[in-house]
């Protein structure tokens, strides 16, 4: 269970307490798309000086890869882009994720359906959306699964664009 942390944000002489923002990326097995998004988004958060303000994780609908590192294709494309996947291991999405995370970002319609079914009528359900919902100019709705297509470069481009737009939305929504 993700524990909500309070951090102090210094603004001149005044201290303002803000709640950390929690983002979860979800795909089918948590070895290709969602760990790629976790790594890319973490890199963007760091480069924007927002470490300590945004917590990032990833999970899969299924548990068959639980405990495994990202797929070799994901690790390879991230390495080429200078982004670390260190410490990322697959896990299955839990019902508690739907109350612990503010943004639950799925890679495709199948993932969205599963997450919405899990959420049911929870009052505290997070923002559940597809990653490409944040990309206004995208012709695609779903990030294709490179486990089946082998096209990690195409997936990286989609994930990078989606993460960039998601970060801009979060910065705007939370005045970061």
C-alpha cells in the first residue's frame, strides 16, 4: 500500500504543506509498456525538479510476470534513450491502488475496462484514463503491446508523448 507523504515546499519564508501526487501506469503484464512509462515519467519528473512531489509506480492486470524486471526490449530502448529502469519489477494491480493513486493511467481499452470494473462505484476512485487520452494530436487511442508486435521504438514514441502531456496536465492541475 502506498503511504501518502506530506512534504514541505518552501516558498520564500512561508512553508506550504502539499500532498504528494501518486501516478500508476497499468498494462497487461507490467513488463513492457507500463514499466516503460514509469521509467520515462520518472525521468521527466526528475528533470522538471518535481522529485518528492510526484510518486510513480506501475502494475499489470495479470500476475504472471510478478517479480520480473522489464522486458529486454523495454530495457534496451530505455538504455538507448539514457533512461534508467533500475529497481522496476512487475506486480499485479491491487484494488487498493484505486484509492492509493490519484491517476491510474492505462495503456489500452482492455486495461481501462478491467480497472473500471475493479473501481466499481468507489467514491474515492482516481482519475482512470488511457495514456493517449492526454495527447490531443494522437490518432491512436491505445498504446500497442510490443510484447506481441516487437515494435518498442513505436511504443517508446507514444509513451514519451503521453507522459509529456500527462506531466503538463498534472503541473497545471496541481499548480506545480
